[in-house]
C-alpha cells in the first residue's frame, strides 16, 4: 500500500503542477490581452488539455485520503454488517465502472493514435493526454480495490 500511496502522492503533485501552470497561463493571457492587446494564441486549448493533467492524476489521492463527499445519514444508522455489505457493493460497482472507463479510454486511445489526431489550433498530439486519463483512472481503481479489501478485512475481523 505504501507504493500505491507514494504513486498517488506523486500523481497529486503532478495535478497541482498542472493547476499552477493553468493559473500562470490564464493570468498571462489576461494581462497580455488587456494591457498589450496581444492574447496568447491557443491559451484556451492549452487550458483544456492541462485540465486533464490537473483532474485525473488527483482522483486517486482524493480516494486514498477519503477526500470525496460522502453522505451517510441513513447508512450510519444500520448495523455494522449492513454498512459493510453496502460499502462492498458500492466499491464493486465503482471498480467495475473504473475498469469500463479504462477499457473504453484505451480503445479510444488506439483510435486517436491510428488517426494521429491533434488539437485544432496548435496541433498538439491528443494521444498522450489519453495516457494521463488511463494512469489516473488506473491508480484510482487500485485505490478502490485496496479500500474494498480493507473493508472486507474489517468485516471479517469484527
């Protein structure tokens, strides 16, 4: 688990770097646009692509530290075993959806690579950004599997 936690932490830092780059790009674009009337061409396109690098790597870290929103007004009133069953079903559904997203994203990546698709204005290759999604969701899926196993172990030991 320490290796996964370290990978998630590094991925989270990568996401933070992308957010910092997006802030710098947007601020520079605004300053250049309004002071010098010379906006940065393709800044919107670059921001869209950097958003992938900001969001998907951070998914796993958020799941690892339980940073997501969880409302359990009803479930917390049930016995522990019922909570474990519901949590296990939720984790299994989440893992299944993650695997489905990874599979379809990889299929889309193959198509994009074969067609050599690029962004419209700057002609940035789109393929590498699919790897960001794949790696982010892959780490997220591994974290979900760890949480699922941990929850089952909790249920068995109690």
